[in-house]
C-alpha cells in the first residue's frame, strides 16, 4: 500500500511541534505519506487514540481527517527512517543542565543520537530537516556526523524552524506569516531546499516561503523569539513604572501599538512570559554571543530574562505585602497554571514560580486550570501544601486571595459576586493578565491589584 506514495516524510519527535506540524502537512498533502515516530510509546499510543497527548484547538479535527489515510504514528523509528526520503527532526533540545554552558547552552545529545540513528537505518541518500531550535551551525555539525558514514550515503541538511505558537498552532500552520527554509548554498543544497518549498507550496503562497542560507535560518528562529520576549519584558518594565506614576500600562500599549512601526502585538504586560521557547532561546542567544566574545551583546539579551524573573518575583511580593506581610497559613487560589491560554502546556510557566515562592512563605495553595492540571501535578509533585481543583468556584472558596495567572477566557465570565461571598475578608484579587473587569470587581467589594495600574482599594481594608 505504502508504495502508492512518491514522497514519504518522517518526523522524529511527536511533541508540541512535531505532532501538529506533521498533521497539517498530511492534511494539506494527501499525496504524501507522513509518519511521526517517537521513543515515547505512551505518547504514540495517545496520538493513535481519541485522546491526543496535547491540547490544541482544532488539532483533533486535523488528525481525524488524515490519520490512517496518509498520517501514521509509530514507535518503529528504524523502519520510518529506512522508507522516508525527507526526515524532519523535532526532538527536544532543552537547556543544558551540566558541564560547559550549563544553564544556557542547548543540550544536543538527543539530536546527535538521532543523527547516528538516521545513518544506521539508512540505505539511500536523504534530506534531513532541522525543526528543533538549535544553536547556529548545528546543521553543519550534523552534516558532518551524517556524512561521516561509511556507506557512501549523502545527507543534505536543511533548517526549517517552526514559528507556530501554542494555542494557535493549527491556524499558524494553516496560514503562516512565513515559512523559512535554509540550505547550504550548493547545488544539492538548493535542490533539496526546492523539494521542501514545493511541499509547503501545496497550501502556503509562494511569496510567504522564504529561503536563506542555513545559518541565517537557524539564527532567525532564535532572534524572532528573542525579539518577541524582549517586547514582553519591555512592556513589563514599563508596567512597574506605571504602578508608581498613576499611568495605565494598557493605555500606553494601545497608544504606542497604534504606531505601525511598533505594532500592537506582544504588548500585554503580564506576570511574566513562559513556555518552552522564550527563555531557552534567549539564553541560547546569550551563550552564542558569549562564546564569540561579545559580552555586551550577551548582557543586553540576558536582561530580557532578568526582567522577566523580576516581574514574576515582584508579583509575588505584591501578594505578600497586600496580605499584611504574611501569607503563612492563608489560602491563595491560583486561577490558571498553563503558560498561556488554550494549551495544557506548563513548561516554564510563571505560575510554577509563583506557587513555589508562595509555598516558601507557607501559603496554602489551590491550583485551578481547565486543561493543565495533569501537568501541574507533575510539576509540583515535590511541593507540599498544594491542592488541585478544576472547578474555579470550589478553588476560590475560603481563599484570602485569588490570583489570575493564565488569561483563559472562562475567567473573564465567572460569577465574581459568588466568589467574593465565598472568600475570607478582606478579599483580594490579583489579575496577573489584566483580563478582568477591575471596576466591577472593586464594586463587588474586592481589593483589586493589577499589572501596571494603580490598585483599586477599599482603603479601610487594605495596606496602601
Ligand atoms: C521541540 C524542541 O524542544 C524545540 O526546541 C524545537 O523548536 C521543536 O521541538 P516540542 O515539540 O515542544 O519542541 O518538544 P516536546 O513536546 O518535548 O517533543 C519532543 C519529542 O521528541 C518528545 O515526544 C520526545 O519523546 C521525542 N524524542 C526525544 C525522541 O523521539 N527521540 C529522542 O531521542 C528524544
Ligand atoms: C513562541 C513564539 O511566539 C513562536 O513563534 C515560537 O515558534 C515558539 O515560541 P509560544 O511560546 O507557544 O510561542 O507562545 P507565545 O504566544 O509566544 O507566548 C509566550 C509567552 O509570552 C506566554 O507566556 C505569553 O503569555 C507571554 N506573553 C505573550 C505576554 O506575557 N504578553 C504578550 O503580549 C504576549
């Protein structure tokens, strides 16, 4: 049956990136066989079930349409490698936790292991596509590992960084701002690049498919994330200033975002950015700059991370200060644990750091989230004094403070009068995402603390 396909694609790594990306390629290219493999058997079983391993709006429908037709999930990595002409590598590249570059550099052990696996299972030339975010010049290193084979095989390495954001992955994949494909500037490099361009051209307008040399493609991904993270840190820095000056950070975002040169996106002040990419990629950029002796460049970008940590830390300090300087024994309810709305992903979520610091102050924490409680339980398994409650009303009952940490739409429409009545008084609410109707909350009786705006306080019950 498989022989009916002229083009066969394999993706190694069935995570947040590999899974949705391949599902959309399969959906849009029914003439191509797409197989996704992973070392994690439970994950592959989940991809083959009705309960997919990740929550992503619209993903279920795409998978249902293509799975079993031309989209397959499997643990047989060697077979997948042997039959595919194009292999995407989307294994994780976490920040290195040991040795040289610890805390900053990418840990490339999975990537290198995968490269060796590819050589072993191959008996013909192949195109290898880097999908994982990697330090610049990794493609070159991988090309060496791959082409050092003694079978006389040639592997052409391309870089095709993924720009999808979680929570909007499917629409980002359906209508990307751009697709970036980098190759070696050799005849075989350009030919391989064209093959990949032709695949994306099945649904992406040609003018949105950008080609470049492989190093530019690799670095562009880090730079894009660094710029986005920098915008969040910049507006968060301004939010602290606003809290001291009676300016309103949302009014400022609106005013500056109307300038088309600045643009309106990524100007929401928040409890801090999270996710698997921003911190990792900025630290990676810092490490690359340092490795090249560019200390000012490294320091400049490092401040994006420092400012983000500062924003989360000061959010916690505000809770403690408003709680008459002690949260010990008090119940604090956290609404949202995912690093952003519409995902169950909790990697690097600011909610984790908020929870940890509040526990250090001996607060009793209840965590609520519509999609991320399973991950939250894993992340917080080493901490005591935490309960998990999916129902936000139950989560907030008897709390002295509620903190909104993820901008889930459902938190905008809760019955806050009911919540207020069930809480200890004075009842405090900390909106870490500025999504609630603050004036209304104040009228209900809450002391309302927000990001980048003066708090709304019933002065007789609050520390000013
Ligand atoms: C990953 C990288 O972390 C990121 O840097 C890159 O930009 C895209 O790929 P993500 O898909 O979010 O992002 O990671 P994750 O959800 O952890 O998925 C990686 C998958 O690779 C996991 O399912 C893991 O089991 C699998 N894997 C890892 C392998 O199949 N083989 C390995 O050797 C290592
Ligand atoms: C990011 C990039 O956007 C994407 O292109 C890349 O492929 C992977 O990394 P992701 O981490 O999934 O995507 O989500 P994103 O929407 O970028 O949000 C990152 C973090 O910044 C979240 O914690 C979000 O809440 C926060 N954020 C975002 C803000 O605090 N304010 C904003 O204005 C925007």
